[in-house]
């Protein structure tokens, strides 16, 4: 594993903050942020290698040796950033999406557009198999953006299942875990639970905190199972069929562009955890058909800003293998 100092771990935490912010928004993938910031393969491989052998190394050579052997400093820094982001930015991002949707979606559109180019450039050899994988993944991802969410549920088994499925989407560039939760009908419950947990902590209300913590633990347990299982598959694919998986990931992001297109027409609404009516089912439209001020020039500026952000993240990514 690479040798790192405090600054390197702070940078990893910052990447975790960006991943957490992306995962809160339906339509944007934290996996995309991980990929373009240069930590994706290390994340998948580290999770894949984490097993009960950690306890054996701990018992034989001590906790510090086990911590270093299994690269837990990397995971701890990354997931600390993700947790802080989800807990602190969920309300901010929700507010921005409600009050400035075109500008926020334009930024993400530019970011994902640049991500597609970045991931596509990593493909070393294009052939018919790669092109077919790209087309199938694009079609699948696009179909997901058109799907209508199912009913909401808060049962224990469903929270576990939602965690299992959502974490798979969250680590796949181009597929939004939050949007998968929305499709499953669990987004309202999970976001509401996160807000409830924050309120319990800030108000020192144990009953509110414990109820929310229990739900999050069930969801988290499902996520751990899904993460461990799927990381094994992804790790194998990256080692043996890297061009194929990169083509599929590029396709997932291309298809997801429909979801984050800034100009939408709302077909159906839903009531969120705060009791506010928000869009449930939308379709992409041209700016000229938008019911309101289209803010075309502002949207273009934010799209370019999102696109250029990738270059900054690529620069930061040079720290992923420090000497």
C-alpha cells in the first residue's frame, strides 16, 4: 500500500466529502467522483481484501500492523469524509436543488460529461465487444432514468435490501445510489432518517437518536454485505476485463445524463420527508419549452465550471500514489 502522511489522508477525506455530497443527490454517483479523483481502483481492491484475516494479523502482529496491512487508514479517511458530507450537506444540497435546480444540475451535467471523456480515455483497445458493452450499459442506465419509483416502505428487511442494492449503485460510476433508493421507494425514509439522526445529536434527544441509529445500522448492514460481495466482482473485472468494465461504466454515465439534464417538465409529484411537494417523475425538455426562466447563459457557465472541475480533481489525483 502507498505510504501516506497527514496531508494525503486529508485529501482523501476531501474526496470522501465530494463522494458523500454526490451520493445524496438522485442522479449523481459517488462512484463517478471516486473514479475521476483517482481512488476508485484502490477503494475496490481495499474493500475486496478486507476479511477476517484482519483479526489474525491483529492478534499476531498488533493493531498497527493490521491497520496498515489492510489499508484501513485510507478507508477510515474516505468514509469519514462521506459520513460528514451526508450528515452536514444533505439539507444544503436539498435546499439548493429546490431553490436553484437549473444551476445545480448544470454543474453536475458538466461534471459527468467530463467524466465520460475521462473514463473513455482509459480504454486502451476499442473493438466490437467494447462498443456493444457501451451501448447496452447506456441503454440500461437510460431506462433507469425513465423508470417510475415504487411505493415507499420502512420495514426492516426492506431497509437491509435497499442498503444492499444502493451501495452497489453508489460505487458504480454513472449509477446514482440515491436514485436507486428513490426507485425502490426508500429515498424518503433514508434521507428522513439521516435528518432525524442529525436532529437527535444536535438536540441531545436519545429516543430520536436511537430510533434513527437502529434504522441506519440495518441499512448499513445491507450496504456492507452488498459492498463486500460486489467489490469482489468489480476487482476481478478490473484485473481481467478492464477495457470492458470501463466501457460499461462510460455507458452508465452517458445514460445517466438524461437524469441530470437541467431542464425538466414535471409529470408527477411526491411528498418528501419534510412534507414538501417535490418532483417524482420528470422528462427532459429543451430550454425553450421550460416553464419558467431557463437561465441558459448561467446554465452554460455552471456546466463549464463543472466540466473544468474534473481537471482539478485529476490534478489532486496525482497524490493517489505518493512516494
